[in-house]
């Protein structure tokens, strides 16, 4: 009788656990963190110096160091798969620029079973009379696009504000581009956090990704490189994103800190850890013709997203 009771208890525990999450992890043939660590600043400098201005020579140099610069079909499977009962009930919106699109594609490869959609917003409106909350809410509740969504990755405050046109953040060159970005991010993050609390929607701010100007300019260069202001600003802006998000968190009461209405996904971390392998200097999903020796490395996002979801939303995506 005791054995039967114990068996029923074990089965019940296993069943309850299955209702929360079933997670399996599949690692690559070579550990990507280990491979990324091989690409040190001195290695990057040597690769650029020996490239003679050519991407083909640059990646040929890296291929002697790491396999990350020649990713092939063997690396196309998910680094990590997140299968969650609660996660399958989620409706996830990716809203932002091409970096957010990459995240959505990588999320799809995790095979979570949840409904997700990417909607392009290259950059948000930067104007005194623009209603920030209404702008985002219209996307969250858009039933024509599969809404309402309960989880939203939202970017669009980064590199597209570096574009040289009339809508740029940097039209008035008398203003500091650093302080303009700080004001932009501070304003948007506060508004988005308030909206998240009102809608009971989990918002995730996707920060700015640093750019690699040298790699972007090697032949063949990124086609629209001349359309941007100084690329080095993106790295400074990425730091500001982190500082401003932490500033916002510090202003919250303890109850909000324990259950933050706005989370921060920082793409700069991967860009800094796995540097100088983005074919166009901007996108991990970019590629150049095979004769130039570069392949997309977007698979690196998959473990980043999986770890982020499991760590920050354990009741939805992780073991509890």
C-alpha cells in the first residue's frame, strides 16, 4: 500500500512538472563560447591587417583560428530547445528593426510551440506630440496580426537613428548624439514600463547592437554603409541603454523589482563576446557570397534567447 501511494506521488510530481516545462538541450559539435573566446582583439587586428581590404582574406585568416567564421549545415540545428506547456500558450511579438527580426527567426528555430510574429519598426517616432504608449499598444492589440500578444520583444531605438535623413535623431548637429539617445531611451523605457503594468503584458526592451566598421567596409562593403553617421556611436549608445535601464530599475519599488514590467535583452553582449564574424559588420544572419568565405552565424542567438527566457521567466519557460 505504501509502495502504491509513493508511486502515485511520484507520477503526480512528474505530471505536474510536465505541465510546467519539458526542456531539452542540444549542443553544437563545438562549443560556441569556446570558439568565440579565440577571436581576441589582437586576432581581429591581425586579420584586418592581413586582409589587404578583402573580406575573403579576412575570413581566410579567421578560419585558421575558429570554425565560427565558416558555419555550415552541421551548425544549423538549435543550440537549445525550449518546450514549455505555458510557453506554448504564449503569443510572442517581435517588434523592431532587422536585429529584432534575427531574434524572431532564432526564436522560431527553438521550436517553442508558441505563436510568434515579427513586425518591422525600424525606429520609433521621436517627436514631442507622439503618444508612445498608444503607438506600442496598437501593435500589441492588433488582432489582424495575431494579437493581442502577452510577450513583446521591442527594439527600434538603435542603429536606424544613425541614418542620414530628415527623420534622423541627429538632424540638429548642434545637439549631442549621446544625450539625444539618452533622452530617447529614458523617455521610451519609462512609457513602456508603465504600459506593461497596465496591460499585464511582458515587455522586453531590445537594446542597440554595436557595429564593426572595419569589417563593414572590407570588400565587398555593406551596400548602404554611406547612409549612416559615425558607426562608433552605436557602441556608446549600447552602453547608455544598459545604464538607463538600470536607472529605471533602481527607481522601482521592491515589488516591481521582484516582478519587473520591463526586461532588457542586450544584443551588445553577444556582439562583444563573438566579435568580428558578422559578414556585413551588423547582422549575425548576414552572409556574403561563398567566394568571400563568410557564412551567417545567426545560430548564436538561439542559446542567447533560450537562456534569457528560462532565466527571466522561469514560470513560463523554465523549471520551477
